[in-house]
DNA sequence: GGAATTATTTGCGGAATGGTACAAAAAAGT
DNA sequence: ACTTTTTTGTACCATTCCGCAAATAATTCC
């Protein structure tokens, strides 16, 4: 230890990657993976059918720890949803940004979406937004705001794709990026719903293919 | 009264509109309207968040009567869903069958759909299939079968519309009715979801209009 | 080593849950 | 009038639910 402890002590940055020597008893869980487990449960069963006991068992945290870490059930649900959206965005953003021809790009996007919707050990979990968040959105303004923002974000991302494709001459000048984007979102929604009802991937891919053909005609 | 009461006494048909003098204490409720109330609740809150107490209060039947009339909670849910589908089908079938030009027909269909999705005293209730039944469908094969049948029915009805329109020359020969139908269903799904998140009717109508333009181009 | 801090563990408590048992009530059959 | 049949109303049961209080444990700071 060369460093003198006086004056020159580096101000420990907030949220530094190196844990800043927390003060009390160390946590017995990793918040990130615990939140992931909670997300899995909420995706599987929705808000009401997921009990704190279930969450406790899945995360390995007992209820008071859960409560201390994430707040009450609703807060945990919201944090799970935020996590879901962050993950989904992370999985999509590169594809939305890349330079493939429009059809290929759409294919990639839908393939990633299907991966998300069809994943799950005990059956396809569908899309968090479509399956549970939208339902809660009617009576919970905070969730509603997230859901609406999600719709808007997806619509805008698709619209940017179509606009870009039109500028590159891949689409006719008459194509309306906004309208096409809403159809592209609608296709996302329909495969999310159908996936949850165990429609096989092949059929979902056929729907995607048909939709792309119509949109990029 | 000309008719003689002997020999010609009409065999009281099962389920005849005239109640065939039931044997015991008469029911204090009307099964049809009770089921309607139950449906309202399930649409609003989903399966898990709707308690038997809620259902009992809404229908005016106490729990044992509910149980006797409709079975347990799951059976009541399924019967409510059947009722929902019957109602929705009844509201749609004429429009699917009529002879308006394709665009007008689609407009009518979506207008009726929006009426259904946006109705509700305490906020838009969305579509039963999309909001709750699809979620339950993963782990309940009976519900799943109903949901899948619903998808199929809607797809087929739309496909028939498009096929008919193509034969009448309203659509180009190259149009693929099946694919267009899936897009039309996707549009139904996207407005159902967005309606539940309180997206205003105007915006939903704009989505519908854009979708119709693309599909009937 | 002791104080302070933070998490964990255990377990409680009141409410709500789905479902049912049982007696009273209201009708028809005899 | 009396029995039979069906539904209603009340009450109850065992379980699960969410949230919290209090005691214990593990770590850092001084």
C-alpha cells in the first residue's frame, strides 16, 4: 500500500464498477440475476398469479430481503418490466441500426423477437408488454406510460428503417414509413400473441414472411 | 282455445323458450345476465385477479350458487370466454358477409372491433383473447384450443373477404388472401393491445386506415 | 475490540382466497 | 298436508396472500 490515506484519497465514484466497499453485511444475492428470475416468473404467470412466495423461492431471497431490495410487489414488477425492455432493446438495437437491405433487416428483427417470445422452459412466454403489462396499463398510469413509450419506440424504430430504405430506393417514393411501421409493429404484436398460444415457430415465420412481402412490395 | 288438450299435447321440447316448470325452488338470477357480469369482470381484471367474491358481488349470486350454476372458477372463466366469442362473432358475422366494397367492409369490421375493445365503464377492456385468454393458453389446453380456433376463424373470415374482393377485381390478381388476412388479423391484435393502454380512438382509427390502405393497395 | 451499519432469518398477523357443508326456503308432485 | 326437488343463505375451513417486526449475523469504521 503505497498510497497515503490523507487528502489524496480518490473520491470513490458513485456506481463505480469496483464495488465501493459497502458498509454492512454483504448481500447474499446478486440483484441482477435475482431480478432476472423475478422477470421470468412475471413473464410466465403475470402480475396477480405470481406470489411473493414464488418470487422468493425463485430468487433465493426471502420475502423481507426482496422487499428491502426492490420494494413491494408492484415495484418489483415494474423493475422487472424495465429490465425486460432493456434486454429487448439491447437485442434489437444493432439490427435496427445496421445496413442490410430492408427485407433482411426485418427478417433479423423478427427472428430475434421470436427468440424472445418462444423462450421459456415451461412453454413460450410471449412478450411482457403484450401479455401482462398492457393489461395492467389500464389502471396503473406508471405502467401505462412505459407501455406507451414502448409502442412509440418500436413504431419509431421501424419507421426509421422504412424511411431509410425509401431513401436508398429500396421502397417506392409513395411508401409511407409511419404507416408501414405501424404494420410492422402489428406483426410483432400478432406473433407475440400467437406464440403464447403455442403456435409453432414455422407458422409464425410464415406470417412474418407474408407481412414483409406486403410491406416491402 | 280451439285445440283439444288430449293426444295433441305438444311434447314439451327440451330447452323450449317456455320454461318447462322446473321442479324445485326457482332461481333468483338469470344465468345469461349473470354470465355477462362475470365476463365483464374477467375482461377487466383477468383470471387470477378476479376473485370469487368479486364475481359473487357482481352477479348478485352467492358463491355456492355460482358454483352450482357454472362450476368452479376456471369453468366460469371458460364459459365467460365462450360467451365473449359468441357475442363478438354475432357482432361481426353480418359485416363479413355483406357486399360492400372491400375497404368499406374492413372499415366496418374494425369499427365494430374498436367498439368492443374500447367499451367499459372503468376504462377500455381490450380483447378477451388478447388480454387474458392468450396468457392462460400456455398452460391450459382447453383454453388454448379456443384461442387457436379464434385465431383461425378470424384469419379465415378475413381471407374470404380478400378472396372475394380479388374475384370482383377490387384487388390485383397477385394479392394473396391468406397473407393479407394475417395482416388484417395483426391489425386487429395491435389495436386491441393499444386500446387497453388507453391509446385514443382517433389514433387507433389512423392505424386502421393506414393498414387498410396498404392491404388494399 | 466495540460501535455502527447493512442483510438475513424467523415468524407473526390480519386479510383474502377458493371451495364446501348444512340448514332454511320455495317451488312442484302426490 | 306431506314429500321431493332444487336453490338460497350463512357460516365455516384450510390455505395462501402480502407486508412487517424483531432478533440474529456479517461486515466496515474507529
